[in-house]
């Protein structure tokens, strides 16, 4: 974006942080604009650019910090230079019909929550917010346009990551960003989802750059993901409360000038965000919005797609047992489940069953071995009742129904 320009020989073009010098440069973009950046500058080159008297006037700082604020931005906080970038816009009263119409398309029946999300981003950038995921199998829905709009509004405080960036140990390029956006996200590994979950509510995190030691930094970033995969782009567990997944419909009418029109409305839109009252005036959770408000049909589909195959098969088996027997309670051990599923999953191990029942579902077996009644299949595939002895689990029909309700 366009920024203030300092002449080459001006001391204002340079800063000294600790023992290193940096020069403020204007890097051209393919759009014909300029973006401001700080480039390390050697002492020898500095002496060629400035006189000794001018070098004495260069501003000196003890270090860098990153303190986000859009309403009261400070270039320096104490004697530390602030790396958080001020916005390129000032709020100005005026209409913003194209922007509001587009946001109504993106957020649909949750339009007011969507405006709350953007209001909090603008007014309270350190507030934790849910991981926003926009999904749709169809093209021309406006998902990417929404990311580009956020980039226009928040400028250099927004970064676009690839899937591989989350798996890299080097993260210094995005750890101090307000928004970390990924278009066409596909992070199906459990370690990916754990990393995103932990960062979404973290106050501090480790930052690492090539050739430098890891250090701790305050983390205030928010994640926004877009995907054409509606079910398996990310692992989201049924009990998870940190995600907001929205299915975005196809735009009723394509407007190739929409982004340019919304860009012209940004000062008016910021004024609108500054004055509008929040529909959720007080935070209902650590992510501001309540679990009920974020629980969409699109989220439930992702939760269902995130279940591992073993868990899904056990869940379906127990549901079928309740329906076939009419019992209110079922008793079974890990070995019983293994026997019941061996026709469909011959390579299933007792450890896999135990992982689902105890670690994923939190079931606790009886403390001692007792006699119990359960069911097995005979060679004809028919259920028959047996009495066995062991440390068994007990579940009821309502528990199974709740498990299915959690994932729609």
C-alpha cells in the first residue's frame, strides 16, 4: 500500500535497533503500488548514504516488539520499535452497500455474528476468536474474495500460508500476524489440528527463524481457512469448541469488479464497524462466541468426517446392537468388540479398540472382574446371548444417541 516516502539522504529513513541498522524501503507490487518494509543496512553503506551529523540523528531502539492496535497505533512502545503495521485507512462516514451485501452472502443467517467477528478484529485485535473455515465444493462462492478483502483492510498484518508452512519448524514470517489465512487448506494430520488448536487459544508461542535461536513471543493471530473439501480438510473432534465452519453458497451474480468496489468502501466500512453495537456484547467463551452459536451443520459434517474408521465401526456396531436387542444397557469388553467386528475388520487389534473406548470416549471398565451378559455373532451371522466374566464397560442407549447427535 502507499506509505510515507522519505528521501534517500534523510535520517528518518533509518533506525538503529540494538547494534543493527535498518532502512525503510518502498517495495513495488505487481498492482503498481508500494509496500513499506525494513531492510538491514550495513554500517559501511550507511556512511556512504549519510553524513556523520545525520547518522547521529537516527532513531535508536533497544529492540523490536509487536503490539497490535488499529485505533491507537504506536510506532514505538517504550524504547522498542513496534513491528505491528498501522492500517492504511482511516474511518470515514459513508455508505458501504457492496461490502455489507457481500458479507451477508458469506455469513448468511449468521450475518450479525460475522460482523461481530470483523468488529472484534478491528477494535480488539488481541481477543481470541474461533478458527473460521469457509467451505464449499462449488466454485465462484467468494471464499477467496473474502480473504482478499481482509488483506485489503488489514494490510501487512495478514499473511497467506500454504499447508506446508504449518509443518515447517521456521515460523517467524507469520507468528506476529493478525490473520493467518490458507486458501485450499488440507491439514488432515492430527499433529496439524493439534498445532492449530493450541495456537488458537495460546497467549505465547515459540518463534523460530533460520540461523537464530528460538524465543518466546506473545501470540494473537487468528486462523482463517478456505477449502473445496467440505468434510476432510481438517480433523475436528466432536467435543471441539474452537472452530466455526460455514458452507458458502455460489454467488447469485458474478461481479468481476467487486473487490475493487469494496476497496473503495473500506474507510466507510471501518466507520461502520467503529459505531455498530456488538450483537454478542460480552464474551460467552474464550473464543467470544458460545459453542451453540458456532455449531453449524457444516461443522458437524467435518466432525463426522474426522472420526477414524475404528471409532465409526464401533459406534455403528453398538447402535445396531441396541436396535436389535431392545436392551437399555449393554455390557462388553475390548475382546467382545474385537470378536463382533472381526468379520468386517480382520486386522483390528485390541489396542485399537481400547484406544477408542478409553482414550477417545473416556469409558472406564469395572474395577474388578465380574460376570456379565453380552452378545456375539454365530457362524450364520446371528446374534446370540452369552454370559462371560471380565472387566466390562457399560453404556446406555441415551449415551449412543448423544454420540450420534454430536456429529449430526
